C-alpha cells in the first residue's frame, strides 16, 4: 500500500496540498462490543474496572454518533422557508426596520473598532 500511496503522491507537485488519504477502518462500536463480549466470556464481573472502562468508551462512542446524526440533520435541513417567514413576521409587526437599524449601528461600531485596532497595530510596528 505504501508504494501505491507514494506513486499517487508523486503525481502532485510538492507545494500542492489537495491530496486526500482516507482509510477504511472497523466501526469502533463493533470493536468495543467484541471486547465486552470477550471480557464477559472470561468471567469478568460487571463492576470490574476493565468492564466499566470499555462500557464508558462504548457509551462515549454512542453519544458521538448521536451528535453526528443531529449535526447531519441540521446540515441537510433547508432553513430558507423558515428565515423568509420570520422576516415576513418581523416586517408585519413593524420590528424589521428597527432591527435593521440596530444591525447597521452594530456593524458600524465593529468597523470603527477594527479600523482603530489596525491603526494601533500599524503605529506600534512603525
């Protein structure tokens, strides 16, 4: 495998960083489940630190997968209709214009702070 990877890497210039190397690995949940079964097969008690450690790792992996599922749902959801409806409601209640003005003021303040910071950085380095 190393020769094949080096051959593929040689097709790119040394300064190019677009190469992606991925690997197929076993699902960690499967591995941890097998470890639990193996520990139970040799007669280890549930309260044994080794069993508790593996159970903790398995629980952490399950939580990580649940977070991934939630993030993927959020990423795939089309929020545009919600945003349009929220803007319509704000405009209908008369709050839209005041929020736009507040946003403009806030953006102006941030811009002034950024410019002041840049000036302080350029005068400090000169």
